[in-house]
C-alpha cells in the first residue's frame, strides 16, 4: 500500500506501520511530498515521524480509533456494503433539521440517532444537517474544536457509524448534510503546524492565526480542505455540506477558496450523477456568496440568514441586547425587510459593529431558496448563558406563529432538533477537554464573557460538568405531552402545506409583506400562499387581505375568516395560513 504525506520543511520522514518503521522518500513529481510502500489493510494503525520526532497521526487519516492524539487507521472505503441506492436529494424544496449527534439521544451515537430517523421522516423534513463529526478531544462536545478534518469522531461510531447513519437516513428518504469547519482547528491535538504551513500570521481570526489560504504553501492547504470535503461527499454519500463561519476564511488570492471549493463540488456532482450542494454560514451579508461563479460570485448554493432570525427573535421576545439592538427598534419593520430582501443590514449602519454593513440583494434575480430561515439554531440557543430555547419564554401560540413564518415562508426553512415539539430542555455549551489547563481556561473564559453582559458566574453552566451535556439531551417523552403534542402536529401540518403549495423557484421580488408595528400583526404572501400572524398578547387584529377569496389551510388560535369586508380577524398569539 502506498502512504503519502506533505511535509515540505522536513529533512527526513519515517512511516510507522504497527511496530515497523519505514524510511520515506521525497516524491520527485510533487514538491514537499514524501512516499513509502508498506503492507497494510483495513484497520492497520500507522503514523509519521518528522526528523526523528514523535509519531503523529496522518493529517489525512480517515479514522483515529484512539482520538486526536493517537495513530490513524487505514480505512478501506469499499469495506462497507451500502444497503440502499440513493439518487440524491437537491436543496430545492428542502426542509432541513439541524441535529447534534451527541445530544439528539442520551446515548449520543450515530446508531442511537438513526433509531429516531422515523420521527423525522414522519415530520416531513427532507434533510438532516449534522453538526460537526470530525474528531475532537474527549467524548462529548459541540464539535467545532475538531482537529482532523478527514476523520470521524470515534465515540459517535467512527467512519463506519457515519455510513450506517447515512444509509439509514436514505432508507427513510432523508438526505444528509454535514457541518464542516475549515476556518480553524481546535487547540488540543492539533499537529498540523508540525507538518507544514497550514496556518499563517498574515491574517488573524477569533481563534488565532488564520488557515493559510493565500500565503506560501497555500496551494496544498487549499487542496487539503477541498480534498476532505470531496471525500466526505463521495465516500459517505452525503448530499451537502454546511460551511462554518466562512467570513473567517481570509483569502486574498484572485480565485477565492470558496469559489474553488464550489467548482470542485459541482464537478463531483457531475461525476457522481447526483446533486450536491454547499450551504455557507456567513456574517458578511454579501450577495456574492451565493452568486454564480460566472457572475464573479463564489458559487455557494445557499447561506444561513441570521438577519431573518434576529428580526424574528426580537419580534417574538422583545430582546434588544447586543446584535439584536438595531432589529429591536422596530422589529416588524425589520422582519418585513428581511422577509422580502434577505438582509436587514444591506449597507445600513450596524450599531453592534460600529460601521455600515452588507450589500443589497438583487430581488429580481435572486431566488429565495438560496437563503435559510430559522427561528432557532445551535448558535442562537447554545451561545446564550443558560442555553435556553424559545419555548422556555414563549406561549405555544407565539411558537406556532414562528413556525408558520419559517415553514411557510419563502426561504429554505431549518429547524433545530426538538423545536418541532417546543422542547424545553436547554441546549448548553459543553466540553470534555482532557487537558486540565485547557478545561480551566474554557470554564473561566465562558464565565468572564457572560459576566460582561450582566450574568452571575454561578448562573453560567460549567462546560466541563457532565451534567451540562446531560441537561442538553432531548427528552423524547415530551412530544407525548401537551402542549408539545399539539405543536408537533402543527409542524407536521405546516411542512405538508409547504411541500404542496410553496414553489422552490420563488424570487424575492415575488414576496410581499404588510404589517402594523403598533398592533403587532404581519401579513406575508408569496406565490399563492399567505401567512397572517398576530403577535400581540391581547386584542383582535383586523388584517386586510389582498385577495377577494382565500381558503384557510391551517390556523392556530382564534381565527375568524373574512365576512365580506376582506378583513381576517386573529386573536392574540394566533396565526393562519391561507391559499
């Protein structure tokens, strides 16, 4: 078997296979690469030592049986026998469901998560979006401090466990999207800098030195991350990738890394004959993120839209701290703007940033499906001090209003696990760092961060306490109780309506919103589907419809159809979906 590794500054490299050592030779055709032949097969442990140093795992190891600090293991991608044929499932018409393997069930494994896929199929979602599954220190964590972008976290079930999960999802007709982190690696178990210039001091990010995408050696670094993305899509039969915080991928080259990645993914889709897509998390409010490459865009197929979330959150809760401040001044105005134009900050002044931010989207040319809308995500729950969900603060009626605006709105909708039944279990920030100094730094840093926002230290859960993770696991008995059962039925009904009545090709110019900021009602319409919501806690909203006849498809709360005067009357915390 041929083993290869990129180590451009090493003077000598040795391959270690089980208990044997093999000197490696420079590859005459590829600068900085070393190669050696050795007998090995599926499961064989191996690693590399540079200049006589300690044996390190292969940066491209597909499996790390003993975690980030241990040796890699050879993975024969043909060893797994796929049970289900899969033609792929496109992003057009999708309803996504964000899921964290470690807390979706208390067991926290791919196998246990697969046991609940029937629930998701019955709910009507089309794709499961897995939070990161690359190896990270310890057993439990969010996964954003992963250190091996080609491998799969062993406590979840390793690479074969992921394949079994994807296979099971496909059996239920569900696509699978994986959240990948290219913008940084975790601080513990990260050996990449020993191998080559994977990071650069030319740019800095919130996590320190930036991934090297444009300095000397960056050709191989770009190929490293693009290769890992293609390998996951191809070898695990994924349908798409969610790209974490792409605004932190600093790249000054003429062809941006994301454009190169999107071209490679499109090429793989053509090769495999099934649709593949990329979804970016971007804080830039830049239309170029999802614009086609031929129009000088980055060619990403869709992006998360936090502005929709912020506007909806302030309209529902009245919160106005931090980045919510600009949205909270007139929340329904902000919500109407984001529902029709994607971005609230489209060149306007952002008080949170202290500068103007964003650019406007071309409403005539842009399809709404290129933006993901959501009332909750792992970030927006887990980065609150106590990890409290919306259902902890909202009435069931307001939760129903949020669901209708997201699921029957123009954008590609996404739910966070448990949201469909109004889960009241928190989803908190938790870690399992074996390094006591790192664990202490994370604990103190978390408390210091929230103390600056007025939280007492004792109110911030200890990320290292196993109870923090256990509190964050879903309670699968909740959906059987009220009001959770009713909310679950509501979500099922809305998703069914969406699949029957919402066109995946609607453009932003086809979306219209009327609203009354003072009386707190909003009337959204696109195509033939209309959503009217009354967010006030008292009184009756009289909403003038823009059509002569309307068929009520679903409603929550007090709803009185027009009686010849064209006014739809909604009671407090009520919503109606009309055709």
